[in-house]
């Protein structure tokens, strides 16, 4: 961390997001500056979920470059996540079955056994569908289902873990 004046930026960050609702560009600019300062004084570190939400926020600007950047971010996120899961025996054989048994549903055994592949291919499929303008609506539906399921699984309705990524999954859904 740099030796800059450190103070709690939480309320300022929330206020900058409220400003986005009434004055989008000044609010997003303030949000970006505050997040950068928070990283520099090590209040948020460089957390992927925080940075991702900022990229997605800027993707709402009616600017092809900003929208393209946010789209590229989403594509790489889904494609990397899917490939990473496929290449991870620990995810396929341990994490995914544990996640799927966290749902308060009686899932079939084949789904629990092969759930890692289902999750990985859902992420890969979402990324691939988002590549083409013609299939982006299908990608949006897939993203909604995928991230809603992740959120529900991680929430109190499921395994009640990792609440730091709940807002990120709400935004991605």
C-alpha cells in the first residue's frame, strides 16, 4: 500500500453509485477514482469482483468502445471460467458435486456426478453464444440462469458461503 491518507471510503463509494442513478457519467467517474484510490491505499486490493463490476458499469455507457470492452470482459470471464473448470480435476470431482448437493433439491445422481461438466459447459456456452450478435439474447438468458443458480447456491438457500461474490452474480445475471 502507498503511504497516502487512508480513510474509510465505503460511504463515498455507495454515494458515487447513487450519483450514477441521477448523473451517470460523473457518478461512474467518481466511482472509478474512488476505487482506484481504495486499491492504492489497500482497502479493496485488486479484487476481481470489484473490478468486474466497474467494467460492467462502464459498459452501460452508449459508447461502442465502452460496450465492446465490457463485452470482451464478459466473454473472457465466461470462457476462462469454463475452460478452467474443465481442466480442474478438483472442481470436477470434489467442488462441483459439493456445490450441487448444497441445493435444497433432490438432484439426480448423474447430475451430481457430472455437474462439474454441466457447469463448465454452461459457462463456455454462455461465452460462445455472446460472441455473435445473433446469439447474444440466448447468451443473456444463459447468463441469467447460470448466475441466478450460482447466487441461489451460494446464498442462505444453498450452502451460505462466499457472500463477497453475491453482488457480482446479481450483476452478471
